[in-house]
C-alpha cells in the first residue's frame, strides 16, 4: 500500500472532512478524494462512507486507520535514525580499558566529550579483560602493551614507567631501600597479577619476586595503601605524578631503570566508522598527549 495515501487517509479521518484536511495539508479536495479512492482500490475495501453531511469509517476503514495512525511516528523516528546514521554523532560509543587507565587518563577526556556533546553516550568496560573487539562489539580499546595486535589499527598514546614509591612516614620508620634486592625486606604492595617487579641491573633486566604485604587487582587500592603508610608500591608514573610533586610520595631506587610500558589505542580495520567514534578516538589521542 502507498504510504502517502495512508497518511492522507488518516488526516481525512482525523479532521472529519475532506475540506478541512485539504486546507490543513495545502492540497485540493479533489486530490484527496482521488488518493482515497486509489487506496480503496489497493486494499479492495471500501474505507469511508460519506454523504452530503457526514462521513464515517467502515469496519475495514477502522482497521486501516488504527494501523496507519502509527505511520507518522514510525516515519519520523526512522528518518531521525537515518539522518544520524554513520555521519551523525548521536549514539553510543563502546570501549574497553584497564581500570587505572579509565580513571586517570580516559575519564577527563570522556567528561569533556559528554559536556560538549549531549547526544553521545559512552559505554566503558573497565577491566583487565582483553576482549575480542569485533566479536564483543567494541568500537576501540586502550591497552597497556609493548606489542599491539597486528590485525588492528594501533595508535601509540604514550610510554610510561613504573615507579617504586612510599610515604616519607613509612621510610622514616623502615628505612629507604637502595637496591631492588633490598625491597625483599620491606612491606611491598603488589598487584595481584604482577608479583614480579623488573629492574635494569647492570644493563640486564632482572625480575624480583615480591610477595606482598597487601595484594590487590587495582592500582588505585595499592596507591591508597601506600598513601596510608602501609608499604612500598610500584605504580604507573601518570597515577602518582601529583603526589611525587607535593612530596606525599617519594620515588625510590632511582639508580635502577624501571620497566617501561606503552599504551596503545586499538580499533578494528573498517572501511567506515561512525563520526562519534572518530571524534572519541581523536579526543583521546589529543587528551592523553597533554598529560605526557
């Protein structure tokens, strides 16, 4: 059935006359009458019964009117969605990143995006899970890795180092370690999936197995423990830059080069990408560059 004719039919019924509907729509009464007759031919049913004074729906007309009344809303919503499409900003951006990165590097960028673009929704999976971006329907991921996946587009965001640190209060009580080996006699605050701390000793990377006084899967918890004088933590420099500057935390073992890691933004290779995703990717690249 012709969509335009059904919409015209609905307007005639709502207005209760061809004359009122024609005036409202800016068409002739004869045009409306012709379109309704064609609609009746399409359906094979009489839809309206009218005489010189009144007009009423037939049973078939009532059924069609009930269903066709949904068309204007349907068409408007569909047009709105299509107009957004791949070139619009409205919609959801889905990404994944480790908890620490989400909190300390990505949140400021996401906050600015949401303040500036009310029509962008951001969905973040903050976990250490390495998702299959295509299978799990993620637009992009931010990952700590020195070897980004070859089947993805990878944008290098920054390189950072891990710093052993503790409060002046802890060091005054327990002393300051001068070598990685000396850490074994201290209360170390250890990341659950990373109990081996690597240092460059005489030009050779060496791993030190440090069982923790406090073990957690979240660097923010380790940072809190360190700030509360519970031991020595090994944290990303970007997480403690402010505390190092104010003296709340003290960097330790400066003569031993700590391990460096890279952060990449990775996303699937696609011919097209929604504008909102492109905008988020560009904002993250720009935002992270300002904190390095």
